[in-house]
């Protein structure tokens, strides 16, 4: 999908033809200053903040991952913001990254997101630079263990040290609101076609954690030796090579396991693989070592 560049830029910066009515300008917050970004003067508020009406989101249901068509907006092959070009991933499958999360709220509430939907700071949503829109993802706060499913429907954050921008409600639920940022793990979720009731046709996808903790069952015996040593584990998949190399180094230093970074021709992601393992039993032991060391559970893969 190709979009006129000026339209793409306006969408990524959160343009909207209308603004939330009847909302007074909040007092400036020194911890969240105005960005000065092109188009930032289109917003009613010059600085961002949480809402005046602080709703209780502790019991609010999380989004349920389901199959959705790609948004007609926000999914060009590439786009450029502040002189940097980003490549939108062809698929979210296998995406897993750790880094800093930030959040956005009242300034953008009611304005159009990059997907064309109105931003609602009270819903569990998020912005990401390169994941397809929409994508469902599980975000885990690495400092307190809190975890939440969000629906990614916007672009950002355009700060190199952050990997995801959470809605105010998601930041509150994860315990990130007060600090402004937090260390998180982001894991893309996909959906399967398992039949369960829903309103439309009696079937709805069941959420699974892609590339996290649902390794495919093996048809071979657990102790059967692999032909050609083609048993591997995938510990993560990253859009940036530097992030993949960082995980590779941590795994090599902490676990002393064979690890490498690969980029299959059919994928734009850099994938961190461990192996090869001589048997399923060896691979299972390595998987346990990773989870016991605090890494996300890897998936079983073969070349």
C-alpha cells in the first residue's frame, strides 16, 4: 500500500481533523515537555499528561488477539520521520524485543492514530515504529513482572532509546506511569482458528504467545537423535541487528551455549538461534537453562 508522503507523515505524527471537545489545557509537566515535532502545534495541549478523570483500569479486560486485516493507513513499505527511514515488518510473527517503554495520554486523546483510528488513552493500546498495524503484543514490565496484552495501532515512539509507546491505561496497569518510562519485554501475539463462540459467525481465534512459550510438539521421541544436527532454539527476533547482537552476547556470556544471529532471506528480522543440538533432550535442557536464567522461553525451530 502506497500513501502520499505528506499524508503518511501527518498520520505518523498523530494528525486529526477534530480535537476532543471541552477539555481545558493541562498544566505543563517538566517530565514530559512538548516535543517540538513537526505538526505538534495541531494539538489542543502543548504538553502531555494523564487524564483529569483517572478511571480504575485494574479490572479492565485485556484485548483478545484476533485475526484482523491490515489497516489501510500506517502500513507503507517504508516511511520517514525526522530524517530517519523505517521499514514496516511484513509480519509480526516471531517478534520479541526488550527495551524501554514510554507512554502517551491526554495530549493525543481523541486524535487520529497512524492506523486512522481515534486514540483512546483509556484503552490498552500502543505505538510501535515497525510492527504491522494492527498487531497484538504482550508487554511485560521487567522490574515488577506485571504483564498486559495491548493492541498496537499507532506509530512511535521516535526516540532511539525506546521501543514502544503505551497508552496511559496500559502504563498504569504495568506500573510505568509514575516513572514515565520502564524496562519491558515486547512479544508479538498471533491468533489461531480454534473454534470458540463469538458474536459474528460462531468462531473466534484463540490467542497464543507467538515465539514465547508454545513450542510445537515434536513427533519424534524426546531422546531421538536429530539427523544432521538440525535442532535449534530461537531466543528472539529483532528488527535491528544491534539488538540481536546484544542478546547473542548475553546468551553466550551467561549460558556458554552455541548461539548465532541469522536473517533468513524471506524475513526482515534478525533471529537469535541457539544450537544445533544433537537431540531433543539436549534442546530441552537448553530451554530450561534459558528460562531459569530469566530469559523469555524460546521456541523450537529448524532451518
